[in-house]
C-alpha cells in the first residue's frame, strides 16, 4: 500500500507556519543591539523544492553566518531544518 499524500489543508498550514517563521526571523534580524538594521546574508526562496547544489550552497551560507557569529545556534538549526525539509523526494 502506498503512502498517503498530504492534504491541501496541511500543505497550507505548513506554508503559513514557514511564512510566520520567516517573518519572525526578519524582525529578529532587523533588531540589532545598536538599534541599526541589518540585512540577512542568505536569500532563501520561500516556495518549491531546491536542487541539491542550491541546497548545499544555502546550507554553506547559513553555516558561514553561524561561524561569523551573525546568527545563533538555534537560528542555524532552524534554517538548516527548513532547508532540508525542502529536499526533492524521488
């Protein structure tokens, strides 16, 4: 028996959850301790699947941000999880 496909409502909930997380992340990035605004280095497409090379490049960028202390460990894990969830499933 094949795996049951996700419903449209579940997909919509997942997209809404990702959009809310992205908005929260943007607000967090805008707030700086000095009151200055900063722009995120990584531009992650919000919809669709990513190819393997695109995914690897984005993960590398996120890790570089963490190494440069631009993001916290929690943000690193959150972004990495979001990216890996968008792997194309064959």
